């Protein structure tokens, strides 16, 4: 959600330009500040940023994005297996045309992933697993073609970092790159002319022309939330990564029909599931992906819509619920910058807003990057933000 000021918005950020009355009210009744979800020297991404936001130090717990997604799918990685994130992407004219294949549906993807398994599993030490929309997993076994160390150490570029760019210079590198590239190349022949893609093209939609492997790693080792914080909790998200962190943390992962990770997601269902969970649990984590996805597309208008929708359909009902109860804190925070200007992530401190018992009123009237920067509150170790949020006493920010 966080971004830089844009000339097209007269020097405002998308948050500042969007309609955010609920977040503004939350700031007026609570505290605004900055925190650093991405530790210095680590790549800015949703995996590391969400670990911080959950309250885990990424420097101690991060082993790769895909293993956490595997945990959500119930995939137990063997000692000689490395999980890769497997996007279905649209490559055209030598460029990364669309890292989402036009936000291909899960039903369509399931058919394509089955075809990939049938064609590639006999030729390569790999098994593909269907996720949500364009987001899937490939579990690769170590062997003569590549060791587990080589697989884990491969240099793989996230496809959303190269939208619209020539992809040849961003193909996997390292000792295992021959194997990884061979699987990616072979996938193109499988997907070319597949009935699912023929139908998508006929409907004017982007076809899935290739897999793109990245974000790999071995099984993570994380303490449970009950051990770290003495709290129970639930996670609501459309994204396997975020749900996987919840699984590794020992939290309940709630599946909400219609949760897509896009502008059409089921906001009301997500909020209902989270608030129902809070009747018996301590914490609920609601994740919304649309501001990130729209920024990757470079769409200012859609990012502002995503922010306004989040404010209206998530923050407003949650804040109203907390106000009625009087015993509940609400924390709003992005897990990293996603910049319209570059269509990708960036590090640095992002704004958070905290409301509830023990939280003093800030005296500010708006939620934004600029207001947060003038607050005088900066939590450099981002994972400590949730420690303050979960504390029983007034948070020491």
C-alpha cells in the first residue's frame, strides 16, 4: 500500500490521494508511526515483510518464500527437496508481458498444472502443486542434475520485478540453473496450444505461456505463536505465502470463498471470518493483496481504488467492531513499499496506525507516509511492532 509521492497526483502518494476516512479516524483516535518491515540488507518482498509484520525476525526465520507456501498446502518437504514458487506467466516478444497470466483463474490453472505434471514429472525430478490463480509450487528433488544446496542457492528473479522488461537477462543463474531453465523451457511446449490457453486467447485474455520458478528454499523453522507471545490467532488471506506463515506459526488459517487477492476479493467474507474468530481467539490477521498487485501493474487509478476499498470494506467495519467492544486493538500496516514508478517493491520505513486500549491519541488527522514520517516514532526492528501491539500494557513504541 505504501508508495512515493507521484507527479501525476500533484506530489501526493496514492494513500494521500485515496479516500481513507476510516484509517484517518483510526489515526485521530490512536497512534501513527513508522516501522521497518525489511531488515537492512535483505530483499524487499512480501515474504520478509509479512514475517516482520507477524512478529518474527526474518534474519532468524526466513528460509525462502516457497517453503512457507508449501506449508499452507500441507506439503512436507523432505531433506533433499527444495520448494520453488511457480508462477504461470505470459511471455511475449522476449518480454515479461504479464506475471499473472491475466489473473488466470484457479480452475484454469488446475488443468494446466495437471498437464505440466503429466509432461514434466517423468523427465525432471519435480512435482507441481496447484495454488491460487497464477501462484503455484514446484517441489524439486536433489540428485545428479543438481544438489539441494545448489537448488537453494540459485539466483532467481521474481517475475513481478521485471514486468514489461526483456526477461533473458533475468533467467535463473548458478549451479542449478541448467536444470531450472530446462524445466521452464519445457513448460512452454506443454502450454503452447493447450485448450485452456486457446480459450483464453479467444476471449481476449492473456494465455499462460510458461512457468517461472523463483523464491525457493527448504522447510522453515519457526516457533509457534503460543510459544512466542502466549496468544492464539487466525489468518485470513487469499495468498498462500501469508497463510503459510500462519500455518508455521501454529495459527488457524481460515479459508474464505471468493478471496482472490485482487480487486474483486470477498472483503465482507474476510472481515466476517476474522471477527467471528476473535470471539474465541486473541488475534486475527487480515491480509489484502490488491494494493500490491495494482502497483505491480503501474496503475495509479487501480491502486487508489484498492486502498479506498480496503479502507471502506476492511478497516471501517473492524474499527467499528473494536469501538463497540472497547477491549480490542486494531493495527493497520503495509508489509513493504510497492512503487507505481518502478512496478516493484522497495525497502524503507512504512506507516503504521495503532488504535485501542492503552494507545494514546496522536493528535493527527490523516493516515499517510508523510504524517507517519513526522510522528517521531520509528521502529527499526520491524518485528517489534507486533510485540507492542500484543502487549497487555500501553505499547512502548
